[in-house]
C-alpha cells in the first residue's frame, strides 16, 4: 500500500515537473528598445498609409515573411533597432509581436523628426 502511494506521488511530481519545465522552455523573453507610442487617429492614419504602400511591394510574400518585408519597408532603421539583433527569434507564425507598439512609436518619432 505504501509503495503504491509513493509511486503515485512520484508520478504526480514527475508530471508537474515536466509540465512546468515545458512552460519555462516555451517562454521567450525579448529585450528590445522601447519607444512610446500613443495610439491617436493621426498616428494610426500615418502608419496605415505607409504600411499600405509597403504591403503592395510585398505581395509576393506570405505570413511572417510578409510582415518582415512590410516592416523593413515602413522603417528600415526602426526594424534594425527592434528586430535585427534578434534575427534567430524574429517572429513565428501566429505569434503576438510584443515589439509592434515600440515599432510604431519609433516610426512615428522618426517620421515627425523627418517632417520638421
């Protein structure tokens, strides 16, 4: 009886350990420069206009390759600052891009600087 309980405990412990270690391995932490982005109508319109032009230049691509193509077109310098240093873990299909707001902030900041 004692051995059955001990074995049951060991199996439960092992399952918890496997599940926990899988979560730790799957979690990816990105370190990148953060640019503040205020989501105003003006900023969104400017970003979407440039993004739309760039999307037409990336029609031959799909998925992540298209996203990368568009962002490189929208702002090569912002893309370099936020993504280039981490090309190994650039983006994966279906992944939520935690750097997008910083990318938009960088774009708007440099766009406004260029206009003045």
